[in-house]
C-alpha cells in the first residue's frame, strides 16, 4: 500500500523511487501490478511512464494483466516510452510462453 500510494502521489521523485524499488523486488512485488497499470494508464511525465513499463517488465508473467496498457503505450509520443513498451511486451509474452511450456 505504501509503494502504491507513492506511485500515485504526483511527486515525480517519490514516484520514480517507488517504481524503481518495485522493479528491484521482482515477483514479490506482483501485488503492485494493478497500481502500476493505473499509473501507466494515467497521463504522467514520460520518465514516470518509462520507469513504470520497466518495472512491469521485471515482473515477468505476473505483469501479463498489463499487456493491454502496455500495448497502448506503443503510440506514446516519446520514443523511449514506445521502445520500453515494445521490449516489455516481448519479454512478458516470452515469459508467459515459457511458463506454459510446450
């Protein structure tokens, strides 16, 4: 809850710090996926968007519910956000495929 609140705070340094912390936590941060999707779906500073995408990518298959929000970011006006979204979609999709097996 504290990290989710920090992400929604609107305070850019606080948001970025919370998002990077979530990214470093890996799958143990999976309960934050809905908050990350909310941040990603709300107009934000482009760097906040990019960090959010990178945090989702670090969550692998746990971030699968974010795929529609990530797909929307492929049309973002900032190249770095579009590239991060494409990389995250590719990584999450590959992780889903690997988890499902042959």
